[in-house]
């Protein structure tokens, strides 16, 4: 089994690699967000969320690297000096833990808002995730307190600390699993509504599946499960996974932010109402995750825009119907 010092060293290396990947997605998200500003629709909430996540993830990475470098270099003569230094704990350990807890809370609040937005501003849909987010804040505070009470030489995965960590991780996991289910359900219901309006046309299943996986932050939930198992077993591998978690959180939510900023998300960040667009044209093309084509409509280009009201699954509002003949015999319909 890895010692605490070795797991911290391996974790710092993996964290740096994961941070590089996250940073590329962060830059892509900023590019998408400021691209919308040029079109006169600046998503300020997305920008604030991205910057907060970036600050906390970067801060955690810097603190972890400083912690590891100092531990392995401050006393090169004394045997096991790194383990002795790392088990000294103190304000440094509490501050690193507090950074991760704060990052988790920001991510939880963001996913709760996604549930609220995708369900067209439904407070009922966001009720359970909101309660779990509050529980996460409370247990996160208790987790930090348990780290603060560690004495020099204590095991970092002692019973008291491990218990608080597992409870905190479990509430976070429960929040993300329930939110993932609610988001997936909403996307599935919306897909069926669009299929009905399109006359039973089968939409792009692969694209819909990717939409569900990205929007529901499944990557984050899977990483939480992978971290809870070694924590419960008392294996120091947990510290390797814990070091990578901030970047995984950043990647998972940056993917969502990019989709929202690009207008590909089923729910825009600018309001709770959900608008889906899909097109039928020849040759076959797809303009969004819910786009579909019909090759049988040769010579015709039909755009159908569907506004889904928040109240009922079957309710629809048709915005306008117009037909215009073109010089080549084509026509265009807006529904």
C-alpha cells in the first residue's frame, strides 16, 4: 500500500496533468462566452461561475504542489522526513481541505441551477437537490473541523476524519446522481415531444446520449464513486484521486458551460424556458443536438421551431406559420 507521502506525490503529478486538460476546456469556455458577447447576449452568470471554478481549482493545485515540494525538500537527511512533515497537519491541511470543499459546494450549486433551468424554472424539481446541497454545506464544514482537530502524527485517514469525508462525499454523490437523473429525464421527455411534433421522426440517438452524459455531469459522479471506495477501505489511493478531483470537476462543468455558451444546451442560461430547434433539409445535415433531417423533402428546406411550455409534457405553443414560394420552387415553413 502506498504511504501517505508517496500518494501525495503521485497525486500532485496526476493533478498537474489533469489541470492542463482542464485549462484547455476553461479557455474554450471563455472563448464561447465572449463570443456570445459579440452577438449582444453576454452570459454573465456563466462567466462568474467559470472564474470561480478556475480560481479554486488553480489555488488547490498550487497548494498541493507547494505542500509536496516542501515535504520532500525541507530535510533531505532525516529518514521519512516527508511523512513526518505531511503528518504535522495544521492550517495548511485545513486550508487545502477548505478549498476542495468550497469547490464542491460551487459545483453543487451550479448543478442544482441546471436542474432548475432545464425543468423550466420548476422549484419542485429542484427541491430535493437543493436540500442535498444544504446538507453538503453542513457536512463540508464538519469535514474541515475534523481536519483541524488532527494532532501531529495522527493518521490522515483516521476513523473520525474518514467518517466525515465519506458522509460529505456521499451527500455530494447523492446530489449529483439525483440531478443527473432529473436532467436525463427532462432531455428524454423533450426528445419525445419533438419526435411527436416531427411526425414520429427518429432523432439522433448518439447525439442525444452525448447530450445527456455531458449535461448531467456523469463524469463527476463516476469520479466520486471511485474516490469513496478507497476512502471507506482506508487505502491511501484516495489521496491520489482527491488530488485529481478538482480538475475533474472543472472539466465536467466546463463542458456544460461550453454547451450553454454555444447555445447547444436544452436550457439556456438566460432564462428558464426551453427552446428546441431542429431542421429537415437535403442533403442530410444536423444543426444541433436535436436536429434531424429528411432526405425525402428534396427541393424543400423546412425549419421547425418548437417552444415547450413549462406546465405539461404534451403542451405546445406554435409561434407562427408562414409559407413563401421561392423562385426555384422551394418553400419554407416556420412553426
